C-alpha cells in the first residue's frame, strides 16, 4: 500500500476535521527486511476524526482529517489509504481527505518503536532495540442522505418568476458537486428531455475552490448586461429565461422559508469554482425579454442533480403578451398556465 505525502493544495481552503472512532487494532507486521515487532510487544493505534473541534461521523463525500494516536512512544509514523481515495494533505499522525463512498475506509499506520516498550532502559538510538510495525484499521463510513428541495421560498409571480432552494442534510449531507441545468422553449409547454440544456457545476467542498488567474468583477457592482456576461446561467435571446444560481448564506439551515432565506454569493457560470456552496444553493428564474423580442410563450425546465440523482426540479409554462397597466399604457407580462415542482 502506497503512503501518500501530498501537501495542501494551493487552490484549497479547508477546515480540519476529526471523528471519534475507536476500533480494535489489527495484527501488526513489519516491512520486508526490517526487524518485526513481536505481536505481544506491538503498540496499538486508535483513530479519531473531527470537524474543527467537534466530533462527527465519518460521512462519505465529506472532508475530514483522520488522526492516529499510539499507545506508547512511536517514531517515524506514517499514514496511508487505498489508491483512489482523494488525499488533501498529510502529516505523520494525521491525514486530511475526502471520505469515500463505501462501508468503510481502510487506514494503515506504520511506525518504529522499542522492541520492548516496557524496558525503560532501552536505548532509542540503538537499532538493535528498535523494530517496525504496521496496523490497518477499517473505519466505518456513514452513508450520505440526499439534499432537500424547498420550492416555496419566495412569492411566485405571474410573469414566470420562480425561486427555490436545495440544501444538504445537516447530519450526513452529500457534498459531492451539484449540477444545475436549464432547458427552455418558446411555447407554453414544458421542454422535452432531448432539448438542449445549459449546465453549470456547483462545488460544495472548500477544497474545490479555485483561484482563477483572471478575476471577474464583483457581481454587486455590475449592470444587468454584465451580470449576464459573467454570472447568469442563462441570459440571452436563445434561452429566453434569466437564471441565477446563488450559494446559500453563511450558516446551515434545516428548513428554508421566506423569513430565514439568506442568499449568499452569486455563483459564476464563467468561473463556477470561484465560490463554493457548502450550505446549498438557491436558484431564481424569470422570463427574459428584450424590447422588440418578447416571446409570446415560454416553457422552461430547471433541474438539479447530485451523485447521479435528480434532487430538485422546477417546470413552468406561460403565455405572454402586452397587458394594460391602468394608466393607458401596455407592458409585457407572462401568465403561468402550468407549473410543476419535483
């Protein structure tokens, strides 16, 4: 088994995580050619994982730091995991990684110790009184729960506007990337699944945040055309729908309502990993019309997928036209004739 010693990524910003799991140690063995520790003299290793200062389960897809603790004086410690597990960084007694999907995670600890740990007179610098050992422990992995979709977040206006949110489970949320897609059609019906979609990935783990070489302007300082250019998922005459994807606020929510709705940073279609959304996303859509190019009808289908599953969906169909405003003028409005959530 290969020991991985990668440092933290320059593009990542991750908190350290630790989960308390004490498991019975497996049998110890030495590397070929090195003096093996006697089984009855071998130190034992226990593993813990945490999220900051809190002890939490080892949840699949979540970032955690596995920490090893030896029962005695150990030197030259190293930790390793099977190939394919994404490792974010290592130190001799801890390893930051993304928990894999599966029943367990095999963590191997290797070290050097005194041949007889109870002999206080043994010389630590004398190779004759030292031996090496390894121990592999299977840490149980908690399966993820799918996120929840909240469709009644804001007032649903008659001009095809919609606002909904998708948030991960607070105890065992799936933090794999989400994918938001939008399909639209110039007719008062739902688009077919075969129609072309505009898609956008959404990262939820801090380690996936990217510092792009070229900066884009702050969304709060931009006009609508520039927001379309840099941020909006759809915003053109072809799509006929203006769609924005925001990260949720800076605190997790178990239930999203209008009174506690806290939209976070606006996510960019051009630089999708510029921001991450650890607490979920909110998605808003409204019929997009340029003067002289207003569609007589519109239908759109917004989907959110994660880990190969459809986790949220909004479909709207509307008829549009000029209506009087009561002051002798007419303005463009869309009336939703069919809607479906989920």
